[in-house]
């Protein structure tokens, strides 16, 4: 199977690397061509436009920032849909508002191609190892065509319903993780005056019942952040977290639900963004909070 990837950011790079490692023929396109360099060096092919990408492969995976980026890449004379003549299957793995997949499905189906949403849980590490969680929305017959591809990327492929259901599930998966970073900052502010070694603190918290798997995975980066050691690695940036939390709140409003903790955590992360954290890794949030929340009133 020839696979195309449009959107070679952090996740697109990781998924491309996984597929190349498994021997897939991979063609890539990215708005900023430089970011595809390592995949091209590893054997990926370059498509000059999204249209050319769609014309060259059987399946197109998109991994894009948000709804506007999806519109930019799928639409227009050089967009993915204008190259869909051979009817590839489109799989959008971006994290978006659940209102987007039904709308995109109609546009893809109008050009005679198949579409699935499959937003994913897990970050760069799981993506490179094929251990993501995939939440599929769409038709079972279309999923059957790409099931084995998705199983090479995901340790679980969960077909949770029709278009939009995958994105809704993804919001539910992300919500506790997002709020966790604020609770972690607050927990750390309680013990700040004990002046314990950050490595020891992260070890203890990650062993506790309240320590999510994420803390084990991101522990080393968090220890460095707490120790104020410079590390520019970004797995999930604060801007992406804020985008997801805005989507959660919009979804809750549509469904007449309240998310008070999400709302408060987002308010704090907006303040963090105002202090310049938007492009930084999520592990910087508790460090920022220690400088804010721990400040004597
Ligand atoms: N990072 C994670 O751990 C993670 C985990 C699960 C899901 N996700 C989701 O996966 C998606 C990608 O995340 P990421 O972390 O890989 O983000 P990223 O590194 O910021 O990459 C974003 C990609 O979108 C492209 N893009 C943005 N606006 C565009 C536009 N107007 N036109 C064309 N391309 C545009 C970027 O192109 P340029 O390179 O040209 O800017 C880049 O390829 C997001 O929806 C995110 O929520 C991320």
C-alpha cells in the first residue's frame, strides 16, 4: 500500500518514520518543506503539492494543526481533494472539533473518495512505536480497507461510531491529561518549600495512585524542567493543549454539560501563553505555575 502523509509536523514525522520502518512506500507533503528532511533522508518521496500527493498514493493520512489547516490542505486547485480522481482513502488523524469530520466527510465523498477520522491518543514516542490509540469515526467498510495500516500505527483501533464520534472520544481521552498539568503544578507548589530533588519528587508522584502513565513517560523531561535545565524538546506544546481545551468546552456547551475544572485550567494556561509558553512543551506548565501560584499573596 502506498501511503501519503500531509502535515509533517511532530506527529507526521513520527508516523512517517514508523511506516518507513515497516517498509511502506511513503510520500509526504508539508507546507514548510524543511520539516520533511529526515523522512526524505530515510527514503520517503516528496510530493510538490497536496494534489500531487493524493494522486500518487492509495491512502492519505493528514496530521494538521486545526480545522483551518485542514481546509487549507484539502481545498483549492492544488488541494488534496483536487487530486482524488483515483479515489484514495483519506484518514484525518488531526485533533479537531467533532463538528469537522461530518463536514469533511461530505466533501471527500462528493469527489468519490472514502474518508475516516482517526484522531489518536499518545504522542511522538508511541507514534514511532506503533502504540497509539486510534478513535475511528466513519463507515465500517471503509475502515476494513485500512484496518491493517491503522493497526501498524495503533495498539488499539477503536471504531466508536459515525463521523465526529472519534473526535468526541479523543476529547474525553485528553481532558484528564490536560487538567492534570494544572493539578501537578498545584501539588508541586505544596511541597516546593521542602526543596526536594526534582527526580525524587517525580519518582514518588509517578509511583502514586494519582500518577498517570504520562508522568512516567514525560518524567525525565519534567525533571529537567523543574531543575531549570535547558531542553528545547517539544512533544505537546501549550498551544495545542489550549486548542483541545477550547474544543472540549465548545463540545460541552453543545451537549449542555459543565466542565468547571477544564475551564479553570484553560484560564491558567491562557495566562501561561500570555507569558510566552505557547510554543513550549507541556512539562513547562508546572514550572510556570510554581512561579505564579506559589507566589505569596
Ligand atoms: N503532539 C502530540 O503529541 C499530538 C498527539 C496526538 C494528536 N496530536 C494532534 O495532531 C495534529 C498535529 O500535531 P503536531 O503535534 O504534529 O503539530 P505540529 O508539529 O505543530 O504540526 C502541525 C502541522 O500542521 C501544518 N499546518 C498548520 N497550519 C497549516 C496551514 N494553514 N496549511 C498547511 N499546513 C498547516 C504544519 O505545517 P508547517 O510545518 O508548515 O507549519 C504542520 O505540518 C494536531 O491536530 C494535534 O492536536 C498531537
